[in-house]
C-alpha cells in the first residue's frame, strides 16, 4: 500500500515546517538555506546573500551587485 497526500503537497524546492525540513534531490541550496534559517546561523540578510551567490554563480552575482 502506498500512502499519498496530494492535497498537502507543497510545490517548492524545499519546505520547512517547525523543525522538519525536506527537499527534493535537486534542491541542495534551498535545503541548506532552510537549515541555516532554522539554526539561526547568521542574520537573514547574510543567509540570503550566501544563497544568491551560490544560486546565481560568481559572475552573475557580482554583476548584479553593480
């Protein structure tokens, strides 16, 4: 028997609910961002900057800063 909760499915790369974080296999950056947020590892602007840097790549990120 297979369990299914189609109505509860969230169409996002990574999802956090309380202390539970889950992501699909291609969402390592989104998962990492949610973990850092859950741990409050840095101020939110710093986490957002880290995420943008790795999501965009060095050159695109640096070009977006100018």
